[in-house]
């Protein structure tokens, strides 16, 4: 992975050099599969979804001045996509309700200070464990995607690692270029679809027309509320920990991240965006490919805004240029970057037990890992655990 520069050499809040351009595409491994699934399975309109992500990324980059990622909320996305595929009860209107409910909940948590007070009860061993578990989960998911074409992914992974130590932009160009070439050569339909792409100006529509009680119940009860423990661990605790470790001159607080999460979702719900959060894995991916300022999310945000307004009707065709094995390489490297900074275990054996247990569970379910870590950390501090 690319070496982290010394703190005194940190760049300005916004830079747009080759490293920022390289880092801007580092999080596609998480973003692209969810975008494609939301469009093809749930039927979410691509214009509003892309515009929501684009504007949120631009705002995050300008406000935080770091590669603060904006990602789809994974639990909501997984439930929405699986539910729509199996029972057809999850509609685009229900997803819009989930986005609005999520935004209002996190605005309340951030503005009232409830998120900060809640997080004060959580010990550092829990945070370390969740961050490590997320890194391992990214690596596992990346390995599974790379296994679809190991003869292609394995050399690409090795070459990317070698290039990252010298030229991050070349590493990213290698992944994107070879991935697109592999997709075009292995999928004749992708080439024909790409040739048919034409710019067409489209504005997002109001997403809550024809709202039903069923969509309201599905959006709030089945989608938004179950995501809260995962968001607290993955999208508040972990990104604050990672950001303050990597960029100590630009510290962030749990309150700022919670309020930002609330704002991007509340405003995004008005244009048809899907539930979004600030993921630590996405931040690690961008930093791993060279990003050191808010320039990387701004670059990606501008690209997504252009796609939303002029190419949203062709999005499914464009996403076919990102094959799963190439995305797996990105996810694998992002997982390593995230896990590397989470190996600072406590000397106390009980606290190490909390971290390792939380990490193992976080590979499966971050919400359960969070609850396990909090309970076990309380037991350790009381001296009830003997190892």
C-alpha cells in the first residue's frame, strides 16, 4: 500500500492532483454493485440516486477536507434488494421513505448530542474490533469476487500492489482499464450497449408520489430502524477513528459525522437518493489509492452529478464496464488498508478478547458485533472475566 506521509506534510483541504484522481475511484468496489442492484432489482430511478451521491460527496469533501467517503448503507441495501427480488414488497417509494427516516433519526442524534453521549459509553477495544472486522469483511468479499476469474484477478492484484508503492494513479488506471477491456472482450452485449450510449438531460422526479401505508411501514420498520446499530459502528465510530488517525490535523467528531449523515439523507430523500453513510472502508479505499484531501470525493461527486443529469438512462450499460473481479481487487486492498490501522491492541488480555471477538462478529454482522463488544467490555471493566 502507499506510504502515509508525515503529518506535517499533509496537503491542503482540497487538492486535485493525480493522487486525488486515483483515490477518487478507490471506493467503486462498494458503490458499483449496490448502484446496479438498486436499479435492476428494486427499480430505483438512477437520476436521483446518482445525484444524491454526487452532491453528498462534493459536500463531504468540501466540509471535512479529507477523503470522507459516502457509501450506500449496506444493511438497508441488502434487505431492500433481497426483499424486492424475493417478495416484490420493497418499492422505490419504500426506499425513499427509508432515506428520509434515516436522515431525520441521525439529525436528531447529532444535533441533540445523543450520538456523542452514546459513544462515550463505548470502549476503544470495541472500536478497534469493529474496524478490524470490517477490514476482514472487505477482504473476504473481495476474495469472493476475485474468485470469479482468478486468472485475471491474481495478476491484477500483484501489479496493483507494486504500482501503489510508486504511482497510485497508474494502479487505478490499470484496474479500470484492464477491467473495462476484460468486460468488453468477455461480454459482447456490453460493447453493443456502450456504443448505444447517448447523452440525454434528465432531472430527478419527486420520489414520494403515490406513497402507501405499506411503503411507509416497509421503509421505516423493515429498512431504516434495523440499520441503526450498523450505522453507529460502521458509519460513525469507525470513520471517526480512521479519519482522526490518518488526518490528525483535521479532526472530526462523532457529532459532525452524525449530523452530516442526517443532512445528506434528509436532503437526498427529496430527489430519490438511497440511504447513504460515511463508511470507514470507503475512506480507507480512497486513502489507499493516494487521496489525502477532500479533492477525491469532490472529483467523484462531480462525475456522478454529470452522469445523473446526462447519462442516467445509460447507467446500467456503463456499469457493465466494471467487472466483479476488478472490483474485488479494490475491495481486497481497501480491507487491508482498513485492517492495518486496527492492530493497535491493548496490553490487557480482557480488552484484547473484546477486540478480537468484536472483529470476528463484525465480519458477519456489525450490529451484533457492536452489542457483543459493549456488553463484554462492561464485563471486563467489572473484572468478571478471567482469562
